């Protein structure tokens, strides 16, 4: 678990994600899974896309 911040129902929060592309070249796609206690969506996958 990366953090222990609590977000109340109906409110919003932010997630900081740092991606190290290192020596990768071209189109890069990374996935970040975000887990919560929301019974309807316990996991959301964020797709990060970039060009290096």
C-alpha cells in the first residue's frame, strides 16, 4: 500500500505517480492499479501513455 490517505465519499483526492523511462525510446505505456474499498469499483487501472 503506497499511502494511507482517506478520501470521504463524494470527495476527491490525488495520486502522484512517477515513471522512470530510463533508456526506453518510443511510445511507452504503463499501467497503475488503484485499489479502494468501493464495493462497485474496488480496483481502477490507470493507463499512462507517453513518447520518449
